[in-house]
C-alpha cells in the first residue's frame, strides 16, 4: 500500500478519492462511485471529505519533506 496523499494526476476536485483509491488498491472511479452512493445515506460524508482534503498532504509537498 502507498502512503495517504492527494496525487497530482487523476484528480477531479481535490484528489481525495484518487488518493484513497491508490492507498487501498482500487480504481479512482470505483472510489468516487462509493463516495457518491454514500452521500445518499444520512451522515457526515461531505464533512469527512472536506476534513480529508485539509489533512491529506498534496503529493508534491509530501515528497519534498522526505
């Protein structure tokens, strides 16, 4: 598994779904579908997305710290 970062490629909005998909070894499209379906259910999914957007480092910045 790779580290949890927002990749620079294959982004739509912030790269959160793409980063999660890369981390868990599934396609970004599948992760986006899971997210959209989960938004139909009651709960804090959108808030979690925003929090991950803020907390997950951008891939280019994460590699510069190493």
